[in-house]
């Protein structure tokens, strides 16, 4: 059964710990919403599930109860010790103590090795999923890197602002490089807004429950595509023509080929249009 606020506080007291702001720790205490997060993951027995920021293990318990093989990634040494004790006898639980990211654009090597091993296991045809109440400070780069690494489904809570950026439409205030890359890697759904009261300590901002279903249209070019998009969005005040010139492209040829107006702004382009421009850029090199 998911833990109540009192139970979470009691567990923290046993290890003389408290929520740490620097790790983005806000524990989910609404038991119904916690089950909804697990539901959003679409877990079936045997699925490999990554949980980043498991905290005291309340969502972990739910994932294990649903038959998942859980890889928990916890950066907080005290909480890692608590999890190690609580789930020591569960053969479906694996713990990695450390940061889920090895850098802004790199997954922890042990996490990546776990994903790679699961992908390579011909006897295991189940999905690889992320189901997590994500620490606020790593959510954006983490979800992109996990999609690139081959995780099939991501169901997670995140700041409402980040959720809006992930699904933002072209020419909207929230639209930017994250929107484009996310939508070229996955189908993005914002399932619901979560009240501040669902978490302890209560955050100052609202959160959203997001589901991303992998649909990688970038192949092995995601990193290069990301750099290209950032170059164009760095020139928001420039016309698309001038932004492409700044990115080292033959702007006139590319825009004529794509039948795009030279005076458009980069933020007015849909993700598929960015992808088409990128493919033109790559083909021009060969």
C-alpha cells in the first residue's frame, strides 16, 4: 500500500534524514494519484521499469506489486541505504546509488548498461519503461536521453511548466528546442494536473502527469539534430533565412527546396519542418 505522509516522515526519522531541496525531493503523499502514475505506465508483469528518485520506496512498492522488475536510481545516500534495507530480499529490485545523469546529455553508465542488457536479452520481450515521480532538477534532459537510449514508455510527474514545453505547439510561448526534440522522439500526452497538496514538502508550483510513448524519428542523429535546433532557436529574433546562415547552412537552397518563406521565424516551424530542414542539411554534406 502507498505510504502516507506520516509513514514517509517516520521512515525518514529512522535514518535521521529529511527532504533535500538540492536533490529536488518532493514525496508524493496522495495514494490515489500515486496509483494513477503507476497506471499511466501501462505495466504488465515482467516489464523492466526504471524509477528515478524512488525516495522512501512508496511508488517502488506499487511497481513491484504489479510484477515489474524495478531498477531504482537514487542519488541520496541515506535514502539509498533505506531502500537497500527495505527491498534487500526482493529479487525483482535492483538499486543504483548515484545520479541518473552522467552529464547534461549522458545517462549514468550503469543505467545505460542495464537498458542495453535488457534490449539485448532475446528471451525478454517485455517493454522497458520509466515510471517515476521525477526530481524537478533533472527531468528535462533525463527524459530525452532515456528516449534516445530506447526506453519504450515514460510515465512521470514533472513541473507543469516543463510538461507544457514538452507538448507545446509551434508559435506558442512554451515552444522551443525541448518541444521539437521531444515530439520527434515520442508521442507526448499531458494526462492531468496534480495539486501541490499531493506532495510533501508542498512545492511552490503545480505538477503534471506526463506520458511519452517512444516514436523515434531521428534514428542515431538525435544529438546532432538537437545541436541544429538549438542553433536556430538561439536566433529567435532573426528570420529563418538568417538563422540558417548562422548555423552554417545554404539557406536559400534549403528554403527553396522546402518551399518556406525566407522571412518566417524559426519558432513558427512545426517539428516535422525542422526535421526536413535537418535532413536537407545532412544530405548537403554528402
